[in-house]
C-alpha cells in the first residue's frame, strides 16, 4: 500500500454534508493499489468510544492516478466521527485516521484523532441552486444578436452580417433580443446570460463608464425593464454581466484622479504607484495590460459599498435573477461574501456565476460566494478529446473524473458548462468545421453534469475564430442555417429537459476507445456513447435511442454518437 497516496481531510472536498442529514465521504488511494477492502469505522461523535459500526466502501471510479472510494450516510445525529480500516491483499489490516496510518487504533481514545463532521450547520451546507436545475442557458453578445428595425444609432459602422473587427458597432439592441424571445423559447432556451449592457464606448461594454445607465447603443432603461419582464413571462431567467474588477479609463472617478492626482477623493479607489496617474507609463493596475481599463480597489470599503449598491440596484429595481461576474477570481473573497449576503436579502435564490477559468474550489467551497463558475476546465477537456484529438476516450474519462472531484458533490450540479463563448474560438472553428465532431461536443455538453450553455449562433452553425471573429452577427436568413446542427441541438435541449438530466447521478467509463457517459437514478439510465476511435465499432443496443448521429445497423461509425434510455434500477453508492 502506498501510504503517501492516501488522501482524506475532514471538512473538505473529501468530507462534507449534502443536506441536513446526509454526508459524503471520499477516500483516494493509489490506483490499483494492493487494497482488498476499505471500511468506514464510525459512530455518532460523542458515542464513538462506546463502540463503532463498520460499513464497506466500494470503489466508485478512478482517474488513472487515484482510485476513488465513496460512500454516503444518512445521519440521525448531526455530529459524526470515523476512521478508515484498510485490508490489503495479504490480509494485513491498517487504520487511517487524522494521525495517519497505523496497525492498531484505540477506539476508546479516538477523540484525539478521528476524522469528524463536527456538526452539520445548514449555513455551511452547499445546496444545489434549484433555480439552475433543468436550465439551458443561451449567451448573447448584445451588439451582434438582433438589430431591431427602428434602430437608427449613428454609431453603427457596419452592415448587419458584414465581417466584424474590434471596433465594429453592428446595432444589436435589447429590443432586438425581446423581439426574438419566441425564437429562443421555441429552441428550448429557458435562461439567458447577457454580456455587459451598461454605458461604455466599446462594442463589448467591458469598459464601464456609468453602471447606472444602459448603453445608448443598446437602448435605454425602459427597454431593459421591458426585456426582463418579457423574459420572466416566458418562464426564463436572466443574468447580467457584472464587470466590477475594472472600469473604463473614461469612468468619471478615474478622470477625477487623472486631473487631481492624490488630492482626488477617489485616488484610493484605484491601485496607483506614485501621486498621480501617468497613462503612458501605466503606473496603475489594470485588467491584463490594458491602460484603458484601470482596476478598482475592492479592498477599499468605499469601493465595496459603491459596487454593492450597483449590484443591489438591478436586483431590486429590475428583478434580474443574478450576475455573471467578470474576472471574479481577482476580487477579494471577503467582498464576494458580503456581496452575496446582501443580494440574498433582496432575492434569496440569487445566482452568482463567477468567471473563473481554473480550479475555483476557494470560491465554491463554502457556498457563501458563488453558486457557479463558467466551467472552462470542461471546455478544455472537450477540446482536447473532440476537436484536437489530443486524448483518447480513457484519457478524457480520467480528466473529467479528476475535474469532478475538485469540488464538493452538489457544486457540480451548479456549474455552467460551455464549449464556445465570446472569449474563445467558436467550437465549430476549433473542429475545423467538422459537423460530426461539433455535434459530439454538444452531445457531451448536454449529458454532462451541470448546466449547459449555448453561445448565440452555435445552434445554426455560426463559425468564427478568436476575438473579434467569434462575435459575428447572428444570421437570421434561415435558408442559410445548418439544419443538421440546428435540429440535433434542439433535440439535445429537449432530452436534457424532458429527462431532467441534471438531477441524475453521473458515471463515466471508457472501453475499447469508446466513451460511455451515464446519468442515472434508481429508475432511469441515460447513456451517451461516443466513438472517436478512428474505426467503426459494433454495438448491440437494445435500449431506446433518443438521438444519434452516424449510427446504423448496430454500427457506431467513427465520429458518431448515440444517446440511449434504459429503465433500470441503479444504486447510487
């Protein structure tokens, strides 16, 4: 047994409550170690010394490096104590506690070093946000979605549908989005995420000048009220983009600092080296290296209160359902904790979605900051497997499992999964316009655990490389749509909602370079089968086929997928 490979910590991603009376325990061991049996030795915390119970823990999965032993236990008492008993192939027995690994373990004095759930407090229990369950998001880059017929904005500088560049203003508006809500509803969309809509000079609006004004390019405050009302009437929810890490160089408070230097009452609202701003030397912190996007100092309580007021304003006055939070991992945890707490006093089921491209455990661990992140870790693995051919089915399975266990169990149901966005090449471009590969990516998106998000236009085959070409105008000429893509994505959306896929457990396997991704409960099993092996594979599928591409006569052809439905009884853990 490789002792150094054992992984478990109390009150962490390895040990946590799922609800007020159920916990999940995870133990990681070296893959294929010489461990014959793993048992949980446990009791209520204050009865541990009186005698313990034993429960065998089964191996649930592996990621090519670790084996994952996982169990769930319903509790009568909210205080729980436990250690692990490991039996090796040679029948040697060991105990694993907070003190490490030992041949003997004194139950009577276990209070020194057992692992524990000290107490299940409701506030510490991360919940699945019910408002996110069974949602299908649609991300809209506002300037490029739909130009309403009455838009005479003098700043429009291209004809709708022309090739865009970084300075293009195409004329998409909030009214335009409202006019197309029937289209989105018919597609099956029930959640919308809008890129920034507030006053700014650019087409993307990530350079805020006034947080309290709708950009004149997109309409006005009455248009926003009307749009949100219409969205809610269709049973949809809407997230606005909260850009609080930085502002425009033309933000009035930064202009005051440029003008008055250290004498400005807003001087400490920014990170400035010296007593005045030198834009050519860029002696102040910015987003990335953009001199025109100075960073706000959210360590400053005045700045915190200002942004809190902005955040609350749109929840209170426009009844938005939440925010996508730009560059959220560069802003203090203490601020996000305060931000969520204050917004929840207005709307208890508020959704906060962080833009975190990497492991976001620090922001998702407590439930007090974000509900979700944009799951770019998922995006990367889909790109490697589907678009780039960098990984095979087994590698992909291993990477997905590793990513799943970054977080406590309920967190994964909240994560926003995407394969295209305004910040990356469109997925069709990454697939070199290979529609079969593209559809496999979307089939994975709609069966994986979490909340799927479509980037506007992907559903009709919109292509485009990196910014600005991933931000093309939506082509409303239906005769030019790719209907193989459109009809398949529409079907995937319907399956995701009809089968309540994001309420199901997940299991991922690979065999003979075929991927099997199953979502299941005690009565249902929805399975995605993917063939990217470069050869045709014979499958004997007797279950109901919900949707397929490149499958016929029991042959799953290369670059093909099938989603099946089986009525069976599956045990959770």
